[in-house]
């Protein structure tokens, strides 16, 4: 279920800074990802934002969350701090980010249908922000949302700077672009709304 759809969440200057960081500081890893029912495993590109952090992040333990570590901002590029700050400002003071990652997909490389959270926790929201400074509709690469019978219910194109927020337990699938020599890049984060 889509909870937010904010066009131009990132400015052109912020997109340009993010793209420059991705291009000039390539730190991509090709890693496995499992579908919601563990029946399918695929590889996806993940960008390593952290210069140093070896701890294990546990969803159930906020003290392990990256943003709760001392001096966490010194471990990532300033543009990623800017984007995280903007997300926290948009979501309000009760939102606490649990995790964040940059995903990349190329032609023919579709992610698996998955949930970001197995349990239906209404206080958890996943966020996707598209980082490509340019995108043509003919390039494909939509984010698909599914119902429990795996029927597509929503289709979101990766418009530059667009923020999309959804319940972390909803089924969704990012698709790769349909054109050669194109990398579809998204900044994804998830977090909880704290009770006062």
C-alpha cells in the first residue's frame, strides 16, 4: 500500500551530487536477495555507503541501528546524510530510520517480489527515492506493487527525485531498465514511527 508519493523530493542539485558520488566513488557489490516466500533468489547490485561499520544491525534492537551509532555521519558521504535528513524532516520527529541502502538494476535484471518486513507492523514504513538525474518512460524500470494473489495493483516509474513510501509488509518488485547501458538507481530506507 502506497502511503506517500512526493515528486521532486530531491532537487536537481541533490540528484547531481548523488549521481556524481555514485559515478566517482563506485563501491557496488553484487549480492543475493530472496523472494518473500524464499522460492526465488536473484542477485542485485548494492552500493556500499559506509566507509567503516562492521556491526550487525538487528531490527529488534535499536541500539544496533546505524543511525544510533556515535558519529555515524562521518562514515558516509555528505549527500547521503542530506538525503536521510530530508527523509526524517518529511516524516517528522517520531520517525526513526532502521536501515538504508542504495540499489542498482541493469537491463534484464529484475529484483524478486519481496516484503521489506515479514510482520504487518503499521508503524514501519519503507521509502524509495529515485536517484537517476534523467529517466525516460520508454526505459522501463517501474516499481510494481502486488496484492496477496500476486496481481499488480500499482506501477510507479522511477522519476528523478521521486519519493515513494509504502507499508513495509506490502509485496513489491523493482524491475530493471529495458535499455542497454542504463543503471536504475534507488535509495531505499525503512523506519519506525515511535510512540510518544
